[in-house]
């Protein structure tokens, strides 16, 4: 049996195997209802996984906020609005943290001081970059309960997703609309349960 390449509105379709063939209109409507609910259930599993991850992260022991304050102060640097280099101070700029390099008549001495300043500034930039990049460490130790549950949910979600994809590949208009409508309703009902609140990303 060749796979169809154009959409059809027939009520007699075969999904995945020959035993699942809709020979009557009632069977066709029941099939569409099942695909619709399956798409919503797939969205429910995504929200469930997110909520489990959120509850697991809240139960892990985190260091006190007072211990994190000095690290944040070292990683976050005030934005410099002036296009001039750091070693040039404008008139009226009273920022004591900026470094002032004295001007010397000896060109070699001035050059060496400038190079030392650029090296220290490059080191600060690399430190800032390491602080801003995401860490590649694991969120916690390996656990059969947590990691097994996470893997099982992801496997079931992949199975349902592939099943819905193969169902849509029948190129039946009713199946296509039922799956899309199920995704839409599932996102409307459960989308807010799979969205985290974060103040540092756009």
C-alpha cells in the first residue's frame, strides 16, 4: 500500500496496522477522539515532567544567599558607558575603582604599564565570561527514582509523539485537525504548568 501524498477527506483510513481500519463513520469519529485526547495527554506528560523537575530542584540543598553575594559581586561588572579605554579618566569622573596610569616620559615604561593593564583587563573579561556561561555540572547525584522517572516519562512522550506523527502521515484531514486541535487545547489548559518563572532571560 502506497503512502498517500495528498490530503483526503475519506472516513475509511488505516492507522499503523491493518487491524485499525475505520470502516464506519462511528469508528472514524472514535479514532479522531482518541487522537485528540492522546495529544492532550502528551502535553500533560510534558507538564508533569516539568513539575517533577521543579519539585526535585526545590528539595536539593542550596547554599545560603549570604554566601552567594560575594560571588555575584565579583562576576557582575558595571557597564562602562564611555567609549574611551579604561586607563583614560574623563574630567568629573570620580569612580575610584578605575585605574589611573601616570604618564611617563619613558616610552618603554609607559608601554609596559599599558600592556600590564590590558592583561589584567583580559583576565577580568575571561573571569566574567566563565561566570556568565552555563555550567556543565549535573543538577544532582544519580538516582534511580528521579532519573528512572525522567527517562520513563521522556520515553512515553517520544512514543506518543511518533504515534501522532505517523497518524498525521495518513494525510487525512480529520486526523490532521484532531491532532492539531489536541495540541492547541493541551497547550491552553496545561501550558502554564510547564513554564518556569525566571527574571534573567528574555
